[in-house]
């Protein structure tokens, strides 16, 4: 009997809550032979997999990597070449600061069929679940997503990110930015950002212990330290982070009545 060709499905697990995993993602998991998983995925989803599914944890924590990225690439390729259906399960969306592109490239280089299943990124989900619209009519029509974590451990915001805040042209959304927050705040203030610019930090978005911390920009880092903000967290900088933004319901011209004549 011919051994079936292996394949890889790169799956985004969403922001953390199991019920925000997509149906397509769940279908992939139910047909997996091996699940190679990151740290920030719904653990109850893994617990629901059948006993025939092998789970390999390659999760990374700040300052500690179970496996270097190159070894993760080699692992999923080797498993697929052995004839297995490998689900590479990643938190959020695999193509939003998830290094999913590197894993797809490794599979293609080895001739391994690979499919990508998008996930709900925490960049979008965490603010929404905290009641923060990234765009809002009359406030901002754009948002910009950036990572607060760099390879050398330092964060120097790019000019576009800085301009989003200083010009109020767009909402700035920062992923993996908790440890870098003091430097980010200093960079924005030095560039001329309004110290009163609202900031919201959403910890563990979508999970039962989700928490939102708010402060003005000049006090954001100090406030985060006072309350003990920890990753995973999403930082939102801009007028949409003002908790009073959605207090007024309806258009200025009056509430719309029922249609009809």
C-alpha cells in the first residue's frame, strides 16, 4: 500500500478563546496526525483532539524558545515528508507577526503541499472585545499595526507609526509591546505627540480574565507598571481609546425612524 503524501496546514488559532477558532481551522485539526503548537492557543481545543493525534509544543515565551524557528521549520517539513498531515497551530493569524511566511517558504522549498487557514488576529479582536473601534466615523478612518518586539530587544518606532499618533491620522495598534512600552511612550512624546492622547492596553483579550487599562500617553507606561500589566496584551494609541468615545449613541442629526411612507 502506498503511503499517502504528507501535507502541512498552517492554522491561525485566533486571540485565545476557543469559540473564536474558525470552523475551517477546527476541520483541519480533526484531520491532523500531528499538531505542532505555539503557546498562545486555546488549550481546551488541544484537549478535545483524539488520542491518535500527537501534539508537539514548540511554544515560545519571552527570553525562552523551546525550539529555534529554523528547527521548527525543519520539524514540520520532516513530519510531512514522513507522510503525515501536520497542523501548525499558531496564535492569532499566522501571517501577522507569526513568522508563518517563513514556514510556508520552508514547506514549498521542500516540495511539501501547504495550506494557510487565517485566524482572527488579536490586533483586531482584543480592541473590539474591549469596546474599542479601531476606526470610527469622525475620529479616524485608518489603523496601523506594529510589533513592539524586535530581535535585538529594542524598539524604535518607524516614522509611519510615529506619524499616526503625532498627526492623529490613524490608530496605532502595538502587539508584543508590554516590555517596550516605556521606550515607545518616550519616542512618541519626543516626536511631539500630545501627552493627553488616550492609550488602552487590553490584556488576554477574549479570555475570562481579560483586563483593560487606560491612561493618557504620558502616564501609560507608569500606569501599566502600577497595575502589573503582563503579556499577552494589545496596546491601542489614539482617540478611539478614549473610553467616552461611544457614550453618545446615534447621529448628531437625530435618531433614524422606521422606514415607510
